[in-house]
C-alpha cells in the first residue's frame, strides 16, 4: 500500500503519545491525506495551528510550519497568521473542549468573520488529557469525572453552531468513515472562507471506560451503526432520527466574502481617503 502520507510526519517525534485505540491518529492522517490530494498545497505554504488538549498534540507530529498555542486560542492565532500572510493555507486542529468551551467565543467569531481557515474539531466527547471532565459536547446522560452520575447539560451541535454563526463550509464525519472524512476535509480546504469539519473520534480511556462502551473496535462499530449519510438522513421520518443516530456529510457549502478580502478592501479605502 502506498504510504506517501508519511512524508508529512516528523518521524523523530513518533510514536505518538495517544492511548492505544484513540481515534486522533486516524483524524490526523485524514488531514495530511486531504492536504496531499489538494492541488497547490505543500509543506512550505501550509501552516498547522492547534490549541491545547489531546487533539492539539497533533501539530507536533506534522512536518509543516506548526504552532501549538494557548488553550482555546487556536482560531485567533490562526487568524493573525492568515491576515499577516494571506497566501498561506492555514489549518486549525482543535478539540471539543478547546474549541467550544474556553475557545467558544473565538470559534463563533471566526465563523462570523468568515476567516479563510480550515478548522478540524476532533470530537471525543470529553476532556481526555486533563482528567476526563465533561465537555460542552458530552452527550446527555454520559459519565465524566465532573458528571459521575451522567451529564445533564445539553450538548452543543458544533456543526449547527458553526453554520448559524456564519461558516461557509460545515461538515461532519467519523474515524470509522476514513475516506469520507478525508473528502470532507479536502472539500473544506477548497473553500475560500471559514471551513469547519467535526471529526468524531473514539476515546477508549477517559470516555469509553467510564461509560462502559467496550473496546476501541466496539466504539468504532457504534460509529458505523449510528452514523447516517446526510442524503439518507434527510429522507428518514422524525421518529427514526431519535436516539443515538446522527447525520454525517456536508451540511453547508456556500460563498461569502472572506475576512482577508474584506480587510484588504478596508485598507484600500483608508489609503484612498488619505491621498
């Protein structure tokens, strides 16, 4: 099997530190495969930015110019890079806690401004690295160290949040559906504007054990059995959409002026005004 994707990894940093069976490595590989398939993307013109958490350790393994930033702050750091060097392709790797909790406002305003970023959220439904606390995307009733009897906080649907906030490309896939996940990311890279892809990944240690979800393979079988392609999802009656079933696919693909272009127009108007 061709392993051309290996050139995108810092071999001296491997093996990675993720738990055996973690889905983060699958999502990370999907990102580099999508970059490799994207015309015009190279290791020299692509920047990987991450925040803090299990997912955000990915940037350290990827052989690009990378930035491992503060907790929740990956989107504003990436915005600064894009405004300073608009010719660069900027990819953000974040987690459900990093992006939707401490980084929540940065996330929605990145969408609102339509900054030309591709944000991939590794959703493992929990704070895996820092002790197994419930995140804003922990499903109702699921256990965490801060919810030992089950979470009662309604979880965010990050894809709906991104679309409502103004992102111009929004999609979801899982660590089980690898070719599909790779395509969702590749299509996001093609979008001129804020692209958001939720990648559902299994956390067999902090989340799976506490909720008695079985082995990593069983957690991936759950993704297989409960993820429904969007075209099929839209044809289901409402009663069939209840329970643990969820849609995957592209939920939004539209066009709007991206933040770089709008900012350049402001600069041009300001320069014209002082002539």
